[in-house]
């Protein structure tokens, strides 16, 4: 398959390019230097002139605080650009896979959110991503939105990798203990995407592991336990719970409960989706061997 991946220098995009190439696909990676998604005529030209069987868009203005500072640019990149991608993919009858976020939810209630649950974003990032979803859904394109959360296990380090590095250096870890979601291992996400490119479902899919919602503090505690179990650490560590309200550096308001239910994705995959803790053990275990 010929596949375009925009945002190819990002955490998700970079890993997808590597994985899909490894799986034998011909991938055209497009980073911001190749194609600025805020420049819509250039995007349209690329969409119409390149040869591809599927277009994957993990590119985004992904920092909620940056989106708060520049809502207009955030709307162009996160909503208008994917709308244009969906429009041209429909005209070409080409499959379009777009990435979105658990931040489309307001996160007021405990528990897990299903695909049909009401979106109620609290900040410009979530609002722009929701606008991108709605544009795709109303475009008539053969297209799916993959909502993801707390992705780790890619080349671009995330909270899990930062946590591992601090623990390895004997440094204390401070982590928010009153905000819940479910962390997603990039190797699993890559395999799901590879499968979805074959089956090409439409609509919204929650692409996350199974298991109970966890806080960043809970993840840090799990990382410590798993590192010890794998002989990557000895001794105790100081893992300090903090409160979201005390995170003074956040500009954008964050939703509290955004863990997602994965039943729809699960019904489309040939194998059951593992619990987040099992996936974390696999990723950290691979680190030990590597
Ligand atoms: N990672 C997570 O935990 C997480 C959680 C929830 C949702 N998501 C969603 O998953 C998707 C992938 O996220 P990610 O973690 O891979 O984000 P990321 O690491 O920030 O990557 C996003 C990529 O988009 C590119 N980009 C931004 N503005 C652009 C523009 N104007 N033109 C072209 N490219 C542009 C960035 O380019 P530069 O490298 O040049 O900045 C970056 O490489 C996004 O839709 C995000 O909203 C991710």
C-alpha cells in the first residue's frame, strides 16, 4: 500500500512511519518542513497530486497550552486541515485515518467514556480536535478517527520515558494523582493501525488499552515496580503525588476523567486488547533486552 503520513516527526507519526515501512508498505512521510498544514493551498496541492492508497494524519498542534495561546492557528491545523484532507480523500475515494484525543471530553464524571458519549471539550485544543472530528464525520469520506491518550513507547519520549530516566538517575518523581486516563503503548497502536488499514472501518474509534483508569502518579508507581521486577532498578524511589490544581504552569484547563472504553476497536481486531499494565510491562521489558 502507498501511505502518506503527515506529522512524521511527531511521537505517533514517526513510530507509524517506521512500523508501516517495516510491514512492507511504501510510506511517504511529510513533516512540517515538507508541508505546513497551516498553508491550505499547499496541503490541497499535496492531497491532489501525490499517489497514495491511504492518508494518515497524526499531525496536530498537540500542546493544549500552545493552542490556548494561538486559537486561530490551532483551529487551522487541528480542524480545517483535516477537513480538507477528508474532502479530498472522499473525492478520490481514498481511505483517511485521522488522530484525535480524549481531551474532546469534559471529564466531569468518573469511569470510562464510550465513542457515543457527549463530547464537551474544556480548552481550545479539545475544541479544535472535536471540530476536526465533526468535519471528517460529515464529509462522507471513507474515514476513521482514532482517539488516543497518553501515548508512550515511541522514539519521542513521553511521561513513561521521563519517569524511567528520573528513576534511573535516582531522582524523585512528582506526578499528578487526581487526573485519570489510560496510557497507550505505541507498539500496540502501530499494530492496530496496520490492521485498520486493511479493514478500513469508518467513524470514531477509541484506540486505547483495557484496564482501569490510572493517574500519572499511578503510572509512575507501576513504572517503578516493573523496572524493579526487570532488574532495571534496585532500591526504593520517592514518587510524590501532586494535585492538578497545584500545577501552576498549565495555561489550558485540563479534563479530569478521560479514560476511554475500547469495545468498538476490540470488536474489529483479531486479538483481545491487553490491559495497560500488561502493555507497560512489555514495553519496559523490551527496554531491558534492548
Ligand atoms: N501523544 C499523546 O499522548 C496524545 C494524546 C492524545 C491525543 N494525541 C493526538 O495524537 C496525534 C499525534 O500526537 P503526537 O503525540 O504524535 O503529537 P506530536 O509529537 O506533537 O506530533 C505532532 C506533529 O504535528 C506536526 N505539526 C504541528 N503543526 C504542524 C503544521 N502546521 N504543519 C505540519 N505539521 C505540523 C508537528 O511538527 P513539529 O515536529 O515540526 O512540531 C509534530 O511533528 C495528534 O492528533 C494528537 O492530538 C496524542
